[in-house]
C-alpha cells in the first residue's frame, strides 16, 4: 500500500478530487500554503494499493494544468523610490510524493 500526497493549485482542486472520487479513490483534501508565491494550494491525500498508484497519478496529471500568471514585484531605485515590475511565473501542475505505508487500519 502507498500514501500519495499531491500538492495542486486551488484552481484545480475540485476537478482533481472529483475525478479521483469518480475513479473509486478516497481522497482527503487539505488547504495548504507555501512556495515562492506564498499562495494557497491544496494537498490531496490518497491511500491506494501499489498497483493503483499509476491510475491516481494519471488522474492528477490529466486535471492539474500548468499555466502562467503575472505577479507584481517591487524594484528599488534608491531611497523611497519603488516601481512595481510584474513578472511571469509558471503555476499549477502538481507536486506528488508517493510513500510506503507500513500499516493501515479503518476503525
């Protein structure tokens, strides 16, 4: 058995979790924050049999889309002189961790 942690963009969380559930997987959804953008994201947790890990990864990959986003930054031009300079960053997609499960119980 494996435990799959998938960190995905909030914009994709509903469609990913809905499609994982539709495919027969139980999903726990956590609101998380982090990364360069300090923006909210969602961490999905699924406990699955070893042979079903690829199916979970396929659903996550299919519904977690990368996109670009313009983010404001501030450039300093000396004392008290700042100018917002937007930059384009890549967001979305998924970061996935697959961990072995030593023991699993439903009580």
